[in-house]
C-alpha cells in the first residue's frame, strides 16, 4: 500500500482542524444517542456506548472526507459524504429538525452540502439544503433565546460565555444560509423570491448595519424590476438607518435619476434633481475613487445643463480610470456643446447651476488625449 502524499496529509490535517474548530467554537456536544437508537438492533443487544463511539467516528471520517474531496474538486464525492453526515441525525422524513436535537453544527452541514450542490449545478437540491439550513437555524436560535436569554445579558461565567459564542456562530450560519439562498435566487432572476429572502435577513438583523444592508439589497432589487417608488422608499430607509451603508446613497441617486428619466413631466422635478445630486455627492464622499460614480454624477449634471460641474465630474472619472469610455465620450459631448454655446454667445448658459455640497472628491484635472 502506497503511503499518502504530503498534499493528502496536509488536506487531512486541515479537515481535522476544521472539525475540531467547529466543536470548539460552537461548543457543541453532539448527541449520538438518538442516532444510536435508530440503528437496527441485532438479536444480541449491542453495547450502547460502543455504538455511539462508532457513530461519532463514522461522522468524523465522513466530514473529513467531504472536506478533502471538496478541496480536491470531487464535488460528487463531497456531496455524498456530507449527505452521510446529515443522514446520521435525520428523522424519518430525511431532514434534521429540533425534534432530532438539531443544532448549529447541523445548520453548518446543510450549508456545506448546499454549496457543494450549487457548485455541481444541482440548483434545486442546493436551494432545498439552504432552506433546511435557514429553517433549522431559525428554530435553534428561537429555542436558545427561550432557554437562556443570551440576547439580553452579559455572560457571567465560562458556561454562559461558551453558550454566547455558540449563539454567535449559529447566527453566522443563519446569515450564510439566507445569503446563499438570495444569491441562488438572484442568479435565476427570481427577483420576488430574492426580495422575500432579504426580508428574512432584515428580520433577523441584530444591528443597524445588517438591517440597513438588507434594506439596501431590497431597494436594489426593486430598482432592477423598475419599481422605482418602492426602490426609493426602501433605499431611503437604508440610509436613514445607516448613512454609511455601502452603496446606499449611490443606488438611491440612481433611483432618483431613473425616476426623472422615465417621467419627464414629473411634478416636483426640481426636488428630485436636488435629491439625486445630494445623494451622488454623499456617495462620492464615502467612495471618492469610484469612476462609475463620477461618471453617473456627470451625466445627471449634463442632463440638467450644468456643464461646468459635469466636465469636472467626467474629468475626475478619467483621472481614476483613463480608459473609461463612457466618461470620455460624455466629456467630449459636453465640450462640444460648450463650444457651440460659446460661439453663439450664450455665455450665461455655461455658468454652474448646482454647486456640490462637498469638494473633497474633486481631484486634479487629467490631460485628455
């Protein structure tokens, strides 16, 4: 028999380390008694303790095998090994529930299994696995709240500290399941389902940043479907909760801009223009090196014939990204229009109309070749 290669030894060691970390961080005591009771009894009753030890050993071997095969690219083999891990604890319906003493490790198994299935292109089966992970996580977290009130108190001893650490890990696995579901649904262009999943994320949010991020993602999805009123309302909620939520102001600015483009006779048009400009400016304050933001800002300014600041925005975009074709084309168009206006003596039309609220994002003017 050939000795294992160094790579195989390394992968196996990594798998053992991952498994050990799961037991340690999640402070899980896996109860193999239920699994042992499900084993068909022979005529001579086996020793319960030895049966449980055998089941625990089988679980560890299957988990490490799944990790190793996944790292080696054998997704089919990894999926089979993860399924064996799950089946050890599953009830008669083939799933793990709270009645089967479901816990955070089982949520982790479903997430691992789902990601492998998704990598294989088995999207329906992957979605089922992520949904099982999400539902089990919801039940586990609800159960632990009722049991020890970890959300409302500071740990006073080692046991409570371990329980709280486990709860944090369970929440991470819950959010992992939700986001995997949302990613899969979005990939399939199932926008309504994706919105509903982000609403679940919003309901499970434990801080303002998570809540604002969920609102933002829902707003972006509404924006994709053309539901601009819902997009604006949801994105306004996002930036109200957390003004620095990533890409909140930028998407809100785009939503206002599209509302203006789609409704040329919109009432309170100037108010929408003002809100779009303010949100572009706030977005640039948070992300001053975004060429696309400067370009979109410049387009809005140009649409409102604010040629001076439109040129500044396009030039800033080109400073950041000299190959930005959209910024270069719009800058050329604006300079041509400005030249025509100058030749016609319409100097008053060239004066700035909307002064940006902030100037820190305005960099040196690039040379345009």
